[in-house]
């Protein structure tokens, strides 16, 4: 189960010269168990900061975030994360990357390898399980990173623009695969993106944020049936609506 | 067997030819032009001397003695230098505490420690090892420290969200492997410095055996052919150590970097 509840979260970054930046202001929303939510907003709106706070890699200035009713205080394998940068450990092969979290839990080697192989197969990297990250393309590295996060069987998977560095075609393929994985595994997804297309194709709800300081501008329900076409009139209408919301932000600044 | 021999000659023809010509020039210059064994022993003299020390067995005792000095130094430098570099690279406060001391000691040439090496350890293997240690420890500390400073933040964060949160685990499972290329580069630099310090230490009387000692000893006897043999031996042993280390490290520890530009 993975219910995330975000209540009145603010984050102010203080610099050494006493000046401060307000990154997030009074952000509140709930993410249901097994829901796919995208955080969308202009760059610098604090969406990544919010995701990092949920991951426990960043602290909040005020407010509270809970997972299944328990406040988040630091990183925990229950909340997996996939980063925008390539984050596979280059000194470990694909399978050793995927077993990393299991090793940390103290699961013995043979068992964790067996477990890891399931997830490597799920992301379609079976042939490459003994390859080092430098031998993989960017898309394959992100697949492996997803498998690594999933192998810990997290309740929530946090994704920080994981496909941002990939080319458009690889991006589309990985989006489809991510949805397939999401349907197979009962995991809550919180996905940060700056791409309206990506948000519309993937999510149940899109949390659109304002420019700095980041607040919630609107939460858009996406009640389109899956699998979604990328070019159907309904999708285009929704895309148009979200784009207009973002454009308003641009002129407000 | 024969085929592969011919192939080796074909492949390394230019290198072999260049070596042969260099030796020939040396022989001719020494034998026909200089004609003075003190100023320049010929290739032939050196070979004769080389077999003389093999026959007397001196070559083995001296080489092993020098290697022993070297490994005393390298072991001490590892045991002290790597943990120090790790602590300085990982904990900011430790760096602030240790760095000033290191910065004061570091510019002192290792050979300046020779008197204290003798006073503290006497004419022992430890004394020569100590001088090697002083030469080796700073490159090791600094490269370990640099490697730790440059561990990409994303690896540490990725490890944290995967459940690796304790400092000790992060150091062991993330920082050390990530810093390994830098640590290894430091060790290689250190080995070069250590080898030089070793010879100097043995020459200046920290030891009464060893390759460096023999160079000085034979200089007193004006046997420059032996001096040259020991010089060449030092070069070859140094080269072998470096090659062996590189081979081992590249094959075992740094396999994963083969795709990256170091």
C-alpha cells in the first residue's frame, strides 16, 4: 500500500549571504494507493524539490508529508527513486546494481540474484544482465535504474524526469513500458516532468504547479481510457488545456 | 612455438631494432672512443659484471632486501594513508583538523627524514621502509581524498534511497569503488616516488644492503660497471613492479572503467 499525503509543505532555501529563495509554498495534495500522478510545472517551480522531500533526500521548512500515515524523516527503501541523471553504479554490472538494495537489506546473494533477475526481465534487459553501465545506451541504463528501484518492492516510486535525457522515440517506448510495469505491479507513481505530452499519456492526475514559489495551480483529472493514443482528439484537447495553464504562468512572471 | 616467435619479431621489429642499435652505439662509444671503464663501462663489461653478481648470489640478497624495504614502506603508507584520505574526504571537520598538519609536513622532502629514520629505527629494514613510507604517504592521502571529494552526489543519493544510509556502508559500497580510479592513480604515483626514496635511503647509509647501497658501495670501489648494473636493475625492477600492479589493477579493480576516458 502506498498512500502519500502532502500537507501545507513549504521549503525555503537560505543562502550564506542571508538571502533566501522560497521554492515551495503551502503545497497540499493526496496521492491514492496505486495512483499515477505527474508533477508538471515551469522549470524552477520546485517540483523536483518536492519529489526529493518525499524521497527523504531534502528537508521541508514547514508542513508534513506522510506515507500511509507515517511522517517521512529520511530516505527509506519503501520509497524508491529514479533520477534524471544516469545513476547506475558504474563499477557494478546490471544485475549487481539491481541486487544492491537487496544486499543492503541483508538478503543472501543467491536469493537476491534470483529476485533481481525477475525485474531485469520485466524491463527487458535479460541479455544485458552481466554488462557494465558503460556498455548500455541511455535508455537501457534508465530501464536498469527502474529495475533497481523496483527490486526493493517499494510502495511508492518517485521519478525525477527519468526520460528527460533520452531521445523522443526512446522516450515514447519507455513511457509505454512504464505503464505496462505499473499495471503489473501495484505501486504508486509520482512522476516529475516538464513535458505536457508525457504527463497526459502517463497520469491519472496531473498536478500543475505555478512558477516560483511553487504552489499548486490546478490538479487536472485525466479520465481517458488506457491504452491512450498520443494523437486522439481528447488527448489533444487535454494537452491544449494543460499547455494554456502553463502559458498563464509564463505571463504572470 | 616457432611461428609465434617469428610473429613476435615481426610485431615488435621496430622496438627491438631500436634497442639493438642503441646497445651497439653504446658498446662502440665505450669501447673505441671513451676507452675508460671509470667514465663509461661498455655493454660487454656490464654483462660480465651482471653474471658475476648472479654467480655470487649478491643480486638476489640485494634485490630482495630492496623489495623488503619497499614493501615495509608501501604497507605502512596503505594502512595509514588510505584511511586518512577517506576520513578527510568524507567528513568535512576531519579534513579541517588534519589538513593543516599535512600541508606543513608535505613539502618536506622525504630524504630530509633520513637522519630521524636512523635515530628512530637504527640501521634496520624499518628505517629504509620509513623513508619510503614518507615518500609514498602524501600522494596516497591526497588522491584518496580527491577521489572521495569527487564521488558524484547522485550515486550517494541513489544508494540512500536504496536503503544504504549509514556512513560506513556508504563509504564501503559507494565512495570507495567510485574513488578507486583516483586512489589507484595515487598509489602508482606513490610507488614511483617510493622507489626513488628507497634508493636514496639505501645510498645514504640507512641500510648496509640493497640495490641503492650497492651503487654507493661500488662507487667507492670505482667499479662503475657494477654501478651501472645496479642502476639498470633498479630500472627493471621498478618497471616490473609498475607493470605487475597495472596488470592486476586494470584486470581486477578497474574493469568497469574500460569504456570511460580516464
